[in-house]
């Protein structure tokens, strides 16, 4: 039997993605999972199957944090980010 000590609760920094002209705020792993599932029949969704698995299986705070970073990285790589503090809006 192992005792797993969980760290602080996972609280992701919300991010915004832009699909067409729709700005979608995503502030939780469940929101990220729903977003990726909504793209399942799209080219982007087909590229995100492993990411979806990681998001769905995250249980511990560190796993959740890692999954959120992976999701944020994926949205960046797919040019979906629409955050107010996004680097592309820098002067």
C-alpha cells in the first residue's frame, strides 16, 4: 500500500481559443476535454487523440497541471489562442 500525498489543488489559468469568429473561454480540464471532443470530426480533433487521453486520465494535481500545460501548448501550436496576454499581441 502506498500513500500518495497530493500537492495543492489544481487551478488552471483560463485561456481563450478562437474558432472562426467565436471566442471560447476554457477554464478547466473538463472544458478542455469538451472542446477537444467537439472537434473530433475536424482535422484538429484527429490530431488531439493522445492529448484527450492525457486530459481524461489526469487525477493527481501534478497530472492535471501537466495535462493543462499540454492543452495550452496544443492550442498554441494550432494557432487557436486568443488570450488578452498572448505573445502575438505584444507591441
